[in-house]
């Protein structure tokens, strides 16, 4: 009999990891400035992981007889868990944030740690199915990158089958990888009308060929061939003989050229002469789960169980709709679920979050308060209520909930991100940076956290760091948030006086949202700064048609008119702006400059003096006032000789000085940020 002393071996190897004695590999983990170097041993790495075995073969030793590997795509926290497992074969997942556990699974898959892959999948499916549903998009995208995560793929298959619209109606559908679409189409229990399945599949194929004419009546044979090529692995999976005759005529017939001629002949034959034999392969009908459920015979003892299952299904369906952004549909199912189980804390929390997304904050609070009466220490619900309080600008209440949530789950990226945003809205930028940076250490690809931190860096005049975060946010996902990030990039480039780069980003926003008020104002202001006055007027005119009382646009158009020498129009806009904000120092200063260029020295001095009184400590205001007062004095002396060259020279000098001051002014006053 063989006696195995694995526990002692595990302890010894763990000590070797801690001491790093005789190490010959350094693995640098994380991204600057948070990088940690792990001193390890090639022989252990090679025998425990094929990934590291292959990696080490390709790397040569440096002068210190050490091989260096960089793993920037993995967080330090995740790598610490993995390397401990590699050395001593132990792991504990119970007290780790679920998001980190999922990252651990992805990293284990990358390193080829099959034992760990199976263990983590089982742990997630037994303990964290709610989290998997809440983060379904992230889960299925990771699960289908290869075929190693079979258990998670089956979990996704169940959701695909019961709730196919979560994929087909999502913004991500047209970017869905082909292998995922093929997987879904193979499902025999996919709960969707076959005509709709054909319709969605066709739309996906067309999206892969953006050069196709929008009207299929104008397609050539080459166009149909291109579509057929894109759908070659999908077309055999459609259950054509389960599509209604009406859908065949309206949806399939216009695109029948992408089908094999024999198949199309058999489809037509099936509907014209159903009894005739056909040669094409006929896939079995998909299983209708609702019909199957209704066919069960149950007695009274099963009713409560069925109602409970219905409540769960309705809650899951409502949560699915919430994830898709279909909030009205979400509310219907969640409310039905709560009629059956009125004290279900999780369902109440999800409905509270749905109300929050719909900006129905009082209803959100009512659900979240009730949920927390039932489960006072639910970290998700506390975070959600903290987010609701933040939306309502109740900062202290928000911070209290988020603090408590983080005491329960310290390494939770979502409440850290929300609290970072709360600190940002309170003007506490340093505290905001701490939370957002910690959130990004946990989830490096958190688009929202990168976006917010990029804004904060800009507010703190740390423009290069701002650009890095905003560009990283842009690279993660193309969705509605990307528009806001493009706008922020435009502002940051402007702060760096990179005006062409700024306008490029703002152009992209306006291509998608032509009437975006902030972007129109900002591009109009920047055009004015670079002397493109006509372009500036186009943007600002358009904005003022949308919102006649926009003080930013009125000020900026007034300045643009002044630059163009159209002083009366400039005065009209600046006067209108001051009607809404009589004590706006910047607008007073700009009107003072306009009066000066019109030769109205007294009115000019009054405006500049009032501007200085409002902001006496503003360095830019003081410099403007001093420069202007000097020129005012010269102008005043030259009033008697208006027709002389001296008058024109003084006016020219003043206008030149004022233009420079305008371009170097605090852009916060000109841009809507």
C-alpha cells in the first residue's frame, strides 16, 4: 500500500513560494502603476501549466539567469490565487467576490489549469447563479471563446433556449460571433417562432456584409452569394418546414437565392403538395416548453411548487428584460412574481433597480427599503439603494449605504465605482480617484469606471492620464456610453490645445446624435478658438434653435460675432445671456471687450469693473482687466483723433490682445462639461 503525504508537500511548496529561494522566473502582473513582480521557479510552472511550459521555451534568460514574463491582462489578486494553487494545490473561493472568481476562471482557462476550470465552474453554478444571470452578456462571451467551459456553456444554453430575445434583441446581436449563433440555432428547445429565427439569422448575415444595398430588390447574384457565404454554417440549422406559409412567402422567398436549389424546391413542394415526398433533410420541430409544462397532470399538492417555480421564472424573465434595457416589460414580470411571492428580497431589489433605471426614484426606494427590511445585509441591495440615493443627490445617505455594502463585500467593483462617482459629484476628486482605481484593479475593463476616472483626471488638469483612461474606455465596448466618452475625449484634447483631435471626436458624436446640445456648443466654441467662425456659427445657430436660452451658446456666439466684427449681433447675444445670468463674470468681460471695440469706452469699463468685482481673485480676470485698462487708457486718449492711424492701431492691438486672452481663458466657462 502506498502512503501519500500530500499535505506536508503542499506546505513545503507554499514555503518555497513565499521565500522565492533559487527563483529563476519573474512574472510581472498588472498594469502601471500597479505592477507586482512574482519570483517563481520554471520547473514548477512548466510541470503544472502547459501555458507556462510553452511560454518559457520561447524566452531566453537575461544576464541574471532569470526569465521575465509580463502578464498585464490579469489582476494581481487573481494571479496570487492562481500561483498559490500552482504551488501548493489549495484554493478557497468562499470569501472571494464573485466577479473575481469569474476572472479567476478566465485566467485558469488561459493557463490551461483544467482541474481549476472544472472546480470554479461548479462553484459558480452551485453558489452564484444570480450573479451569472445579472452578468449574462459577460458570461456567454467568455464561455464560447473556446470549448473548455462546457458547464457554463450549458448554463448559457438553458437561458438561450428559454429567453432567446436576450440575445436576438440585444445591441450586441449583430456582433455575435458565428460560433455562438450556430450553437443557439442547434438548440432543439429554442423558444422562438421559426419564422423569427430565420428573420434574425438573415439580419445577422446582412450585418456581416455592410456593403450590401439596403434594398434587396437591387441585389445582384454576387450580393446573394456573399450573404450565402456568411451564413453557410447557419442555414442548415433552420427548421424550414416549421415556418408558416405566410412567413415563407414574406420572409424567405425574397432571399431564396441563398438556399440550395433543391431545398427551395422542396420547401415550395411541401406547401403546395404536403403529401409528396421530398429529398431534403428535415430537422425535427423544436420542443415547445410551455406546451410541455401545460400537458402535466398535477394535483393540489403540487400547486404551491408550481406557483413558486412560476415566481422564479417570472423574476428571471423580468431580470432578463432589465439587462436588455426593456424596463416596462421587466416591471410587468417582476410585479407578477411579487404577487406570488411578495416578500422575495432579491426580486424586490431587482425591481428597485429597474425603477432606478427608469428614474422612478421614490418607487425604487420603496422596493429597496422593503428588501433591506427582509435582508438587512444584502450587499447588492445596499449598493443599489446607494446608487438611487446618488441619483437623488442625497450624498450622505448614498455614502452610508455604499460603505456598509463594501464592509460586507470589500472587493466589489460596482459599489466602489458608484462611491467614486458620489465623491466626484461632491467635488472630492482625491477620494473619487482612490475608489475608482481600486474598482479598476478588480475589474480592469470596467468601461464606466475608466470613463469617470478620465473625467476626474481632466478636472485635476492631469490631461495625459485622462486621455489614457478615456481611450481605454473607448476600446472596451461600442455602445451608448461610447458617445459620452467621445465627447469627453473631445474636451480633453481641447484642454491640451489639440483642437483638430478635439473636433474629430466631436464630429463622431454628432454623426450619431446630430442634435446633441453639449457637443454642438463645444464644437462651436472650439471652431471660434481656431478662427473657423462660419463653422462656429452653424453649430451655435443650430443649438440655439433647439434651446433658445442656452447661456453657453449665447456667450460663445456673442464672442464669435465679436471676432468677426459683427458687434451689434455680439451685443444682442451677450445681453440675452446676461438676462439669465446677470452676474456671469465671463460674459460681462466679453461684453466689455465688445463695447471697447465699438468705441464705447464708458460701458466697457463698467462691465470690466463689475466682472472684477464678481471674481476679484480670478487671475485670468485680473490679467484681462489690467490689459484692457491699459488699452482703454490709450483708446480714451485717442478718441479725439478717431480718424488717425493711432486709433486704428490701438483698436487693433486691443483686439489682438483680447483674442489671445480668449483662447487662453478657462475653458470650463466656454465648454459644457
